[in-house]
C-alpha cells in the first residue's frame, strides 16, 4: 500500500428548502398538502349539489359521481406537486442529487448526476442536470447565494474534467 496517498472522502453538502418535509412520512405529508386542492375540487361539486337541490332535483347521483372524481383530481394534483417540488439539494464534488419533497418523505435517493449549468434568474436559480432543468425559487431557499457558489464550483469542475478529457 502506498503510504503517501491518503484518500479523503468527498464531503457532501446538503441544502434544504423551507418546504423540506423533515421527518414526516409520505402519508402525513400527503394529508397536510391535499387540503387546498381538495377544497378547490370540492367547491364545484358542492355548488352543483346546491344547484340540484334548489331546482328540486335529487343531488345524490351528482354527489356520488362528483365526490370521487374530485378526490381523484385532488390526489393526483397533490402527488404531482410533491414530486416536482424541490426540497433538497445535495452536492458532492461535481455531482448533484436533487430530491423532491415526496422523495425526501419516502426516503428515496436520486442518482448522482453531473451538473451542467447554473443560471441566475430574477426568480431564483435554474439548475441544468443532463436533460432536466430544475427551478429553485429564491423564496424557498434561505441560503441561495451560498448554494449558488457551490453549484457553480461543481459545474466548473465538471466542465474542466470534460475539457481535459477531450484535449488528451
């Protein structure tokens, strides 16, 4: 063994959004997030049932179709939003792992991906990983400037590695 070469593990830096679910389970996260979409989906159902009743028709058939449909739409929208809401960014060297609120709650890990580009926009940062771009809103990230510096360093490291590989 070469005693001169000491390997140091690359330090991971974890950045959490204010929307990070913490240690909540997927069920608790889903239950707390479905309230508004469910209210939005049930409003037309309740108005339709009221209209049926005021016109003297039986609203039961309308409710038996409307309520399950509203639940399906609200549930689908909630899961969609939780899967696209970026809650955690982990940086290790030139590799980045971005996890959604749903992945954090379910304790799922994304693959490490090389960071291609970081751009500042008026609303926050746009992070490009492979064929995917993710928007990190300034309002959701308490230390966005520091995270931008680290992400830019990771992007520069990837570009440097690719350019050195092309030149050799």
